C-alpha cells in the first residue's frame, strides 16, 4: 500500500496547534504558530544539516 502524503493543515488544525504550543508548560519560552513557521523554514533553508543528536547550542547531548 502506497503511503499518502498529508495535505496542508486546515485553519482549525492551525488554531489547535497554536493553542497547544501556547499552553505548553514554561510558556515564557514556548513558540506560537508564527515563530514555529519561521523556525521550520529556517531549518529547511539552512545550508547546514542539523543532526538530531545536536542541541540548538551545537553541543552534544549527554
């Protein structure tokens, strides 16, 4: 069976994601939907591959 590629999020899904992001514990540093969009866009457009085992400071995880 060929996997289906999901389409764009609906307006309701975007609102739900935004509420989820803003309700996160430690909300002082949580992202809203616009910040998340910019963050993910920067990752996609960046010239360097960000490896999953690296933190945002570039240090190895313990």
